[in-house]
C-alpha cells in the first residue's frame, strides 16, 4: 500500500512522521471510521484485513520489519519489566 497508494497518489512517504496520516485502533468500528470520513475529519480511510500472527513471526524470523501500525495486537501483550520480578 505504501508504494502503490500512499507515496504516488497521496504523497505520503513516511508513515511514521507525516501529519497527513493517522491510524485508528483495531477496535474502532467501521461505522465510526465512516463517520469521520463523512464529517470531513478524514479525507479517505483504508480498512485493512488483519495480518495473521504467523506472518508477523515470519517477518521477525527474517530480521525484517513490518510497516508502522501493521502489527496492532489486541489485547496488548504484557512486556518488559512488568513480566519479571524485581527481587
């Protein structure tokens, strides 16, 4: 999508920093997103199919990276120091 739509059509070359793109949580309803487009808060919206966890693992095993926000996981996984005892 980045190479075929965002960059050539919408002139968005960096999804991390461009102010003309935003991401909605995977829990946001389609009707809520549609309402934002209808109310001109968004000019356009793309609703993408979830990426299977196996695909995320495959990319990680190859030491590659996924595009920003493509790895939204709900519920959020516990991480870091919250898992380990601080004894």
